[in-house]
C-alpha cells in the first residue's frame, strides 16, 4: 500500500530524489554520509488536516501524529506505549539560571528509558511491513536496548552489536529482552561497521542510526510533541546533546515539517551540546567545514551515549544548527557530572550523563550569550539516570553510615541542622 502523504526520499547531500522506499539506507551516489530525508506532500497534508483534527481522538503515544509519519497501518505499530512524555515546567531550575521560561522534555520516561525508543519503534514498524526476519543494530547502548525492547514486544528477533565497555545496565536490558548480543571488543564505530557488514551478509534489516532514514522520522516525534504541549507556540531554543547527530536531526525534521505545514510560525533555534572529548560535529559547525567529508576524530567522554568518532548523522546534525540560526557548544566531563545532581535537585529528574549534558550546555550557551534570559527554552532530556549508576555516583557524595540506634540518627540530624 503506498503512503498517502509521503512524497519521496531525498539525499541530504546531493539532493537526489528517490521513490519512497526505492532506497533502503543512504544515497547510492553519496555513500554512507548521504543520509536521506523522508519528504511529505505538505500541500496535500495542509489541505487535508489541521493540527486540531490530527490530535483529536489520538493515542497518548508518538503514533498520535499518524499522517505525519511514514508508517500508518495500525497492524505494524508496536504495542509498547512510546512517546507523549511529559514536558515539565521547572521554575526552581529556571531560577538557578535566571531563565524566565524553562521546560524539560523528559524522554527518560519511555519504556526502555531513553528517547531511542521512538526510532526503534518506527524501524520495527517498518521491519514488520517489510516482513524482515531479523533486525540488527550497533549502539552505544540505548538504541540497542530500545530495539531489543520493541522487538520483544512484537516477537521479532534482534541482533545487537555493542561495545563490551557499555554500562552494565544497558547490557542487562539487552539480555533480559532476549536479544542476541555481540559484545564487541572495540569502539562504537567499529561495532557500527561490523553490524553493517553482517546485515549485508545475512539480509537483516539494519536500524543503525543515521543510516536508516526511518530513525529520524521516529525521533522527530519529540519535536511534534513539544509543539503540541506548548499549544503550537514553539520555544525560542531547544538544546539537546549530540553524539551521532540523529536526535538533533530529528528535532530539525519535526519542526521543519510543522513549519512547512504552516502549523507553527517559526522554528526554534537548535543548539547541539557535545562533550569536549567527542566534539566532531561542534568543530565542523564552528569551522564551517563540510560535514560530508569529515574524518574520524577523538571520542573520549564519560557520557557514553554521545561518544562518536565519526558521527553517522553528521550532515543532518550540522544542518540542524545552521538552518535554524542555532549553534553548538561543548562541555567538559566535569560539567556533565556536576549537571546530574544540579538538574535532579531542582526538578526531580534523574538524567544519565549524555542527557544531563543538555543542562550543562544551557549554562555554557548562556555564558556565551547564545541564549538570553528571556528566551523560552526547552531542554530535551534523552535518557534516565538509572542507565548509568556508576557515573551518577561519581557526581555526588556518600550517604551517612549510622548504627541501628536512634542516638546515632540524632547525631547526623543535628550535624545536618535538621533538628528543630
Ligand atoms: C543516543 C543518545 C544521545 C545522542 O543522540 P545522537 O542521535 O547520537 O546524537 C543523547 N543522549 C542519550 C541518552 C542517547 O541515548
Ligand atoms: Zn546523494
């Protein structure tokens, strides 16, 4: 069945257009850097549909935006409730920064505890439509956990390539969900290349970030939700951490789709946050270089989810900042660790390092004058703090050992000034 609103697939580098699904991964002319956009017939959508109609009687999940998504047949939609995560107004956190308006989009609340669920659900829907026997991915952890979880929900086989050094909680998720887990003695980038080779050899459907155009369409739903949650009045700025660049690329695509539809009056500025030790995209943005020809760079950060030597969605990632008058900032591992408790203690949201990096990035962007106190700001928080407890423990002090006696409790209470 052909899709009523998908117009074509388009290469982000050379602009070549392809019939929908005529190309499975990247542009055959431009190679792996030539990621594809799934382009809709915006005029037809505009005529058929208003924002109000779209969101009436729709499920509280990412699938509420049906006509704006590339898969619409209900029978392919995985049953786990993904998306429609809360957008939290956090005045106490805003006060810390003297920011008038600040919201947290808490995507750690997804079923496998990261934003990656959105992309995995979209890819599994496509895999069901294609009748693929196996779905595979390489991942620093969260994309894999998301794929394993969504596959488990529909009884599909998943083969996962993950660096053996990924945080244990993420590896545990893979195993518990029953995926076949290959613990690669190497980096994420090496796992990525292995996964591509194996997918080709065995005819598996590959979810790899950037490479698979459906991932962006899943991730864009976070932008659609923010827009709806703010009454279709977009924020001035969205900040999000960037590894491969697929989440920020999805933000761009979501806001772009809404703008093309005429449902929003402007697009927010998109600010990408990278770790100092893994900052290839920020560097390309700053130097004005062509992301398509980027060479692998260092990838050394405690924030494992944003550690990427050759970011796979680099073309979309650079475009997101350039085309929205946005920016990139970098933050140190120390800033990232400090952000975890500061964010948690002023909002109640516990974020993993890569997620808390967005908050560290907001502080840096304020310092550089890229964000003003009057800007309406959304931080896209991408993953739960429970994903990486070891890093979280480095960001806080220890508890107080007490004997099992009230006298010892009194000692601590008095020390802490908690006694009345
Ligand atoms: C994947 C991920 C990111 C970065 O997303 P990219 O698409 O690789 O840029 C950030 N935070 C978390 C928690 C992630 O899992
Ligand atoms: Zn191309």
